[in-house]
C-alpha cells in the first residue's frame, strides 16, 4: 500500500524538524512544502518548495 502524500506549510527551521520526524515515522510521503514567494523553486532537505 502506498503512503498518503503530505504537503508541509512553511519552509523554515520548524519544517526541517517536522521533516525529520515524518521521515522517522515512515507513515507519510512528503510531496513538498509551501513557502514564501522568495522560497518557491528551492529545496529543503531534498523536498521541493512548490508555492
């Protein structure tokens, strides 16, 4: 069974901490992050900042 996709809101330091916990739990697949306009197109810990 595939993991449910997750989109994180925010691309700052707290998002990095959340990514660490989410990856350790292994229950969700992180699709990307939503950040500020100047962050769009960037990457946070291997995940794209989409909008």
